[in-house]
C-alpha cells in the first residue's frame, strides 16, 4: 500500500471513529468535545511525527543516492582514462611498427 493510500485510510478511520464517538458518547457535550479535541491532537501529532520520519528518510536516501552517483562517476572516469591510455599506447605501438616497415 503506498503512502497516499495509507494516509487516506487513516483519515477515513479517524473521521469514522469521531462519528461513532459522538453517537455513543455517554458524557456531556463539553466532555465529548474535550475527548474529540484530545483525539484530534493525538492524530495530528502522529501525522507530524510520521511526516518528519518520512522527511528524514527521504533526506538520507537522497544523500546515499548522491554518494552512489559520485562513486559511479569516479569509476566511469577512471575507466575512460584507462581506455584512453590503452588506446594511446596501441596507437603509438602501431605507428612505430608502421615506421619500421616503411
């Protein structure tokens, strides 16, 4: 289940829970409102905590991805340098062999 669907299901669950609480509330209106406010505050804190955790994980993933990209660039650059050196060596050897036969 992707994150968007998870939050949608969570929100619907909170709304349904609030509606059921209002219908079956044995307490007075003031107490019921306080309980609902506490429940909404708890849900809000939960969402904020999870959003922060997602933000931190995204930041960490981004940092690790950048490290992999930098290492890959280094490896490719080294391979290109090695191939260029080998090609230059072959070219030089070929030119000297051609010069010997001329």
